């Protein structure tokens, strides 16, 4: 009895040692994740980076009434009173070597109104008694994005009775001191038009359409006094990001659809009408981070977290087989079987980069179980017992795979599974004690 207890303790110690060895594979997975991220960055630099879409915004130069010279640092910016944007996002995976990079193409369309009822052509700036003039005849219609290389179709805007295409860079009206509204990470696309005939109108309607390409994530800015933003696409595993979650969402195997309804009270970033002055503004965003469904490296990392359970139960199965045939399996045999169990995770990592996680898991498990079966059968000379032990190991691998597939319920299912395993262990421990008493 004491000899069997020492063997059980030895199995526990070996399980811990092999589990610690598996940590080196986790480090290798981290290196592959880093290489994969670098590939994503390289592809983004040649395709287009992530996109933050802001607009449309009106930029009205402010000039001294007596000089017709744009005031230093100053333009008036007018945000929409209401804006509705809809974006259809089609994501796709590009391959570079053995690594994948996620990119997307999107079609953006929308409409809204500018409230110019309270707008004036002349006035007095706050903090100054000098009269100024708002030059509506040189108004810029602006949109801002992260990477202009992503514009596949010209940004078309209909505002009032004018149809334009935004195809110019920000115009500083000859004033080198004029600062951009945004931080330097944004690129502005503009067009100068005459809106002097629209001043005083409560609802100046506009609509906008363009096609953008980018990578990793797409964000929109709810710049309207009332904003209704909708994103939909074929990504099966989106992550909604930004300062607010969607008001409604639907995620299926066919894709996703999410809608945000946001007012200026929710934003609390800038007023609907403001002046650039000598500063830049950081507008809030909402958006979607497009994920590669079931990224193999994430799943492998999760599988490695269960490595101790797999190794321990597999070695216990070998021990039970040893008890069934009353033939001692020496320490070297246990070590070689333990090495095979650790090798499973290295094979899983290697194969998954070529054939995907699911097939890699199946192939790796079959190869390791087949090797262990042949080796164990050669040791104990009992084909049925060796097959039973390997069948139990197969059930363990299936159980772990199920946990990896149901991430939201993995804790509950895993806890119930451990409860069942503990009950079985208690049962066999009693059988072992009773067998020793009878002998």
C-alpha cells in the first residue's frame, strides 16, 4: 500500500514538473503572437491603418472686419444638429507567410442637418471689442480620418443645393498660425464652398457617402446634437469599443449589426459651435474592433492553462492501467509518456499555423494518443487495458476542447467536470483501499 501511495505522490510531482515545462511553450506562443502582431502592422502600413471617421464639419474663417485677414489661430467650427451614419463593413483575412492580417472595406453613407438659424455674418469675438466677419463664402466642409490611403471612393457630399467632392487638404486661408481642430494623428479632407446663402436657415440638409478601407478597427464620432450611428458587417466576433456601448446590437453566425443613439449631453466634449483658438480637440468615438474568430494563439494559450489537468489525469490513467495488470511501470516509462503529453502542445502550436486550430488539435491528439497506446501496450502486454487508458485520455482531450469552444461557460462546465473527476477518483481510491484490505 505504501509503495502505491509513493507512486501516486511521484505522479503528482511529475505532473507539476511537466506542467512547468509546458510554460516554455507558452513563452513560444507569446513570441508567435508578437510576430503575428508585427505582420498585422506591416500589412496595415501598406493597406491602410485603423480608421476614425469624423464629419462632416463646417469650418468658417473668422476675419477682422476691416482687414479681411483671417484672425490668428481662429476659425469657427459648426457641428451637425442631427446626423445619421450607416457603415457596412466587410472584413477579410490577408495571408503573409503563415500569419494572418485582418483588413476591411467599408461603405459609409449618411445624412443630417446643420442648424444655421442663429449664425451671423458679422459679430464680436468674446474677450474682444473689435468687430469680426464670418466669411461664409469660403466655408470648408471637412471630414477627418486616420489614413487618407484608405479612401477608395471620393467623399461625396450634398449640402444645401450644392454637390461637392472632398478632395483637398486643409486650407489655412494664408494664415500659417492657424491650427487644426484635431491632434496631428488625423488627416483632414476638405472642399471650400460658398454657404453665405444658407446663413439663417434652421435646417440645411446634407448627405454624405464614401468607401473606406482600413485594418483592425473602425470608429465613428457622434458629432451631432443628436447622432444615430449604425455599423453592420460580416465579422462573427466583433468587439464594441469607445466611450459608449451600442443601444442595440445583434451578433450571429452571419455577422453583426449595432446601433448607437447619442446626444450632445452624452458626449460632453465640445459645443456644437466652437472656435479653434490655439488648441486642438479630442472628439469622442464609438466603434468596432474586428477580431479573427477563434485566433489560434489565444486558444493555445487557454489550452496550456489546462495542461496540468491533462497531464495529471493521463498519468493517473497509466497508473490505473498498471494496477489492473499488476505489472510495474518504471519511472522512465512515466517520464517518456509525460514528455509525449507536453509534446502535444508544441505540435498543436506548429500545426495550427498551417491547418487551423481545430484540425491541429485533432491531428496532434491522435498522434500523441496513438504513440502512447503503442508504447503502453508494449509495456503491459494487455491490449484492452492500454486501449481503455488511452480512451480515457481521449475523453480528457475532448473535455478540454469543449471548454475551449464554450468560453462563456467554460468556468461552469470546468467546475462540474472537476467535480465528476473528483468523485471518480474517490470511488477508485476506495476500491484500491478495499482491495488491499482483502489481500
